[in-house]
C-alpha cells in the first residue's frame, strides 16, 4: 500500500479515533481516559501541551481547546511519521510501539493500522486542524435555508416568527427573492419596526448602511461571547473557518441586537451548560469538581443531576460555590450530630474520622487510602461518636479481621498463655 501524505494520514487518524470530534471522550481505562479529536490519553496532556503548545493544560482545558489538540498531535504524530512512516506512526499512536504487524490488542495493532492506512487512501484534501475548511477541487454552492436568509436580512428566525406582520413580510421577500435593501426599506414602513428598541433598529440599519462596522462589531462580539461560553463550561463555540455554532450566533444576536448585558448573556449561556461524558467544562467543570470534593470529604452522596444542577446555578449566578458547599456541610452536620459544631465551623468530616480510619486500616490490614467515610465501620462510629477502644473491639468482630495477621498473632498469643497457665508451655 502506497505511503500516504502526512495530511492524509492525520485526517485518517481523526476519523479512526473520534470521527473528527474535538470534544470526544474515551472510556475509562484504569484511572485514565482519552481526550479530544485525536484521543490523547490524559496522562500525556500536561507534558505534550507544555512542549508543543507552549502552555501546560489540564485534560479538561485540553478538551475545550482545538488549537492545543492540533498543535500536540502535529508535534507528536509528525515526529512518529518522519521516523517510522505512516504505518509505524499509526502503530505507535495506538500501542506505543512502531511495529504495525503485531497481533495483540483489541482490536489488534495490525487491524488498527490497516484501517488507518486504507482510509488514508480516500483522502480528498480536507484540511486537518488549524481552523481549515474543505479544500477539495469541487465547487460547493450552499443552498440558504430560512435561518440564513433571515440572517442576511439582519434578523433571526425566532424574531421573524414572533410577529405575524414581520413573518408575512419575510415570506413575501423570500418568495419574491427580494434584495436585503428592498426588504429593509419595506421593513421600516411596518408597525413592528416603529415599536422596536433603538438597539435593534441600529443593529439592522448598520448591517446595510455600514457593513464594515457591522462585521467588526460581530467579530468582536463573537470573540467576547465565545470566551463567556468557554468560561461557563460550554466549550469552544467557534467552528472551523471561523463560523459560529447556532448557540453562539443566538448569543451574539442577543447582545448586539437586543442589547443584553454580559451578565445576562453569561446567565443565559450558563443555564445551557451540561455534562460531557460524566464531566463538565470551564467554570462549570471547576464548580462540578469542587462540589464532588466537598461531598466526598464530608461523607455525602448526591445524584449526577444534583451536581449538574448546582454547577449550572453557580456559573449562571443564581447561587455561589460557598452557598452550595455550606449546604453540604449542613447535611453532614445533621448526619454526624456529635461532630456538628466542628463541621459547621469548617472542619471536614473525614478529618474528624481520622482515628477511626487509621484503626480500620491497621486492624483489617487495609491501605489507609482505601478507607473513608463510606466504610461501614467508620460511618457507624461517626454517627454514634463511638469511643475508640469500643470501636476497635467492634472492628475485631468483623469476619475480615479473623483472616488478618493481626488476628492470627493475637490468637497464638492467647493460646500460648493458656498452655502456659496449664503448665504445658514455657
């Protein structure tokens, strides 16, 4: 099979790994998973982004940064490609070794490599990364849908449909293939136009009388509001070629045409933040992670919907991180009543449970990191504020204790003492 160009090879990898999706999340493999368009393992993200992107990113930051993903994969895979060729590079990417004929793995390395190489032969010039668009030789003439036509007239479909008068005029313009100028002239004679805000009238007028200013305003709004979208956990909303997602277009319109403030835009975007493969991104992701940590440290469990709902409420300004974490502490204080004052004062329940955790770890010979507030012995003791000596006696009644070296040595000591008491041992 002929050696494909690097661009053909790279395009094939994107299709093999994620179908070209920058926000793809792989399944958990041990304690790690793969992130992004090229499915980079989380353990590699920090070092690779520092080396090839110039800034060390976390896996969540990497997931929401297409430019970083492109920079990393071109750096790493570019090196593999030069050293081992396309087949060897595919094998390295999949298994960490350059032999494309190995039969281990599921699917086997050889199967993965064959799939990548075969697909690369179908490459037709698509740009891979760097914000490129389709670069084939055919000319594509898109057919404008009603949303795009409305946008050409300076409106949105939602706005068009909000008024019978406006909708009727729009339909007439579409069927008659009116120019944008003709549509605007007719629009200014409607009752609807006279009742609209000065912000909206200025937006529509600028689109036709000063297109350069309108374009600059839109570009500025796209950048600023995309930053807000990323910050609340929606990820990058600017597509290849600099186009905006439907959500971002609506947000820009709300800002420029309807005069929404940044705070209102952020609140509106924040309400649309959601989970992605069990995690959240941006500010929502930070709130999401902090709530999980606060709940764990205080022995509380909540549903996935609870974490999502409260993370969204935090980033959209409806509440604060401190308020929700205070609710977690209040619930923990109610659960562990004997430690109520300490928990409400700011101590974590897991720190208060440290003596119990240490005893369980020692008596049952478990790693201390495997014992927490969700251990039955620890949880019961925290509920009852059991004295430590009594707690240790109760742990020794656990069937697991009888299987430990501690138990065997204790029983041998007792047996020797009994034998000694009867004069059978010295």
